[in-house]
């Protein structure tokens, strides 16, 4: 089984069932199947073949879905990347993945229009431009005859790039088995069916929206409603108008939406699974969201890209007593435990590292066997998260072994920001830490040592174009020196402890 075959199967079983809904388009499974064949045919004509890497730089659009499935239909490896990345970040991924094709949506084209690389095929939606071919022309010119994908579950399918603490993104390589394992998990745990209507507002370049909701919905023949961006008003309107049954979002998506003054004018009663992940919601936040959304159907999922993602889930009925926890069991097909520094099972209440086991875990980091080996422990994935188990068997995240910041459900790695800021000629030292934020969960704050007067204005201006906007800290503080231990290591916990309250 492979992902392309899921589409072929649904086109045979549910030819008239709505597959894709956008603001302007409604495609049945048969219509989507035909378009995927057409685009795959044209990609094949221009030389795309099994094992080639194709970078997909698009928001949640019809073209994203067609491109994603067409590339996989040819046996090539799809590399979806965040629509907010800068040209420099896109170029790094194109080079590191050894991509042969770059597919770009016209909304993002200006950002990467000057990219050129020998042997790299450039395709954009909208009108052609210089070396850039037209997506529409390729789509319309392709043959409708079905292209059979004969790949097995052990074949490589996808590379998702996740920023590393070294400053450069790491490519997480998945096989079809990895992806289908977590997709089936979500189908079972969240009861996805052909009648389900799934709303995609979080970026499909991320593992949870892509594997747990898009591929899972394809597995059972659900309808996928796409929105290029998240807005609170858009969420409410689409749930009401499209009778949505499943939605996944970062906690901040829910918290922002609760502030809509007209929330009670929308019919949200069709929603069966309000799913959130990336960070927990507190007991108070859970109660507030439940009241505003008039629902008891909140579900928390915990995992990480390298795990598929798969990990644990906190069920709706468990939120009353255990909100803030990540649940008491591994999701279907996944095992979880906490180990101490000796590698032994941690006792209840003892803090240790959370590790995961299951067939959803990545094949490895692309072209990086050393980091792959470091991430694994006897077949288990080291999450880098510190956690503990309470007396009732529920798992709780205590801290992050590394300095990862999760802001609005999006991972931000401080070292990447620090290295960028250290390129400024007037900055001698910098440390970035996460500080509490009432809506985003956390936000990044930079402590800067250097000869700068207006530190925030100067740093933001310097980072623009070097980092994606979501990675640029919103908070800055100029300090005389950074706290260090006897060996010279920066003591980031001291900086965090200076934050006595929640930043508004």
C-alpha cells in the first residue's frame, strides 16, 4: 500500500464524493484522481522519476494537494516546506535535499523568484515567468491515463524539514509504512470515516496536519476543506458553512477564536473532534474554550515530527481532571515511557526523558546517520522532552531537554536565532529563551550584549529576510553580560527565572 493508491481506491469507491473543497473549487475524488494523473504525466515528461526529490513551497491550496499526490504517484519523494520560509532557508533545503524540482505557489513567488540552480526545474502557479514553467500549462497538457504507483510500504515517501539546534534544518525521512501507521492511528482514535469533513487551516507542510489529517482522511475517503491561512473568523465560518467534523489546531488557534464577539452566532454543532497539539491547554483555558465553543469534545495529541508524529492523546472526558497532561497511554501503535539518566524506567513522580516506540518513527535524518543514531535508543526515539508520570498513570511534560520554544504550536529553535544575531557587527553575545505568553503559550525573548541603542528595532530589522517571521523574537533586553557557569556555559535557566510573570 502507498498514498497514491489511497487516491486511486477512493476514486473507484467514491467517485462522486467531495475530496477537496476550497474557496473557489470543489473536486470529487474522481476529478482529483484525474488531475493528479495529468500533472504526474507532465512531471514524468520533464524527467521526474522514482527517488527524485521535489520541494513543495505552497500554502493549503488545491495545487498543494495535486502536486503532493502527483509527485508520490511517480515514486518521487515529496519535500513540503513552510510557506513562511525566506529565500535563504528555501535554498538551503533545495540544496540539502538534492531536489530536482521546486514547485511554488504564485502567492509566495516574489520571495523565491530569483532562485536558480543548475538542473533544478522551476514550476509556479499562475503565469510562467522566465525560467519558471506554468503549473496550469503542465496540468492541462498532461494525459489522463492512470499512472500506477507500485511502491511498497518500505519505500521512501517524504522528507519534512525541522529546524535543529545547530542552526540548520534537519530532514526527517519517512517511508510509506511510517506515514500510513500514524494515519491509521488517527483514523481509529478520532473515528474518521467517508462522512467526515476535515478542515485544514494549519500548514500542510507540518507533520500533524499532513500525516494525521490529510493522509488519514485520504485513507478512509473523507472530504478535505482547505484554507490557506488561519483566522478566527474563517474557522467559525467554515465549520458552520461546511459542516466540519474534525479540526486540528495549535492552542493559540482556539484561544484567539474564543475572543470573537460573534462566536455564538455560528453553528459549531457538527464538530465531533476539536483536536489540539504542540502545547497543552491549562485547566482554566480548557474550561474557557469548552464554554465558548459549547463543546466537551476537546482532544489533546502529543508527539513530534520524528515520530510520524505519534505519541499520546488526552481524551475529551479526561480533560476535566487532567487538563495539561498529555494522556495516560500511547496512541494506537505507539508505546511511551519515561527513563531516568541510567536508562531505567522512571518511578512515578520521577522526572526523566520521554521516549517513544512504534512503526511511525522516522527512517532517519536525511544524510545524517550520526544524528539519527543519537536520536535513537534501542529502537526507541528520544524525544528530548523531560516528563513524569503521576500516581494515576498520566504523563506530564515538565521541561524540554533542549531549549526548544513552542509558540502557537510552532517549534522555534533558539540557537538558529542566536547564530543569525551574532552576525550583526555590534552584537557580541546573545541568548534566546522562551517566556510565558497568555495566547501563544510561549514567545521568544532575546538577551543581547552589544553596542546598540534601540535593541529591538535594530535586531528585528537585521533578522528580516534572514529568518522566517515566526522565528524572529518579539521581545528583547539589552544586558551588560550573560550569566555563565564556571566553564563558561550560558545559564539560560537564570534568564528564564528573571521572568516573574506572563508577558502580555
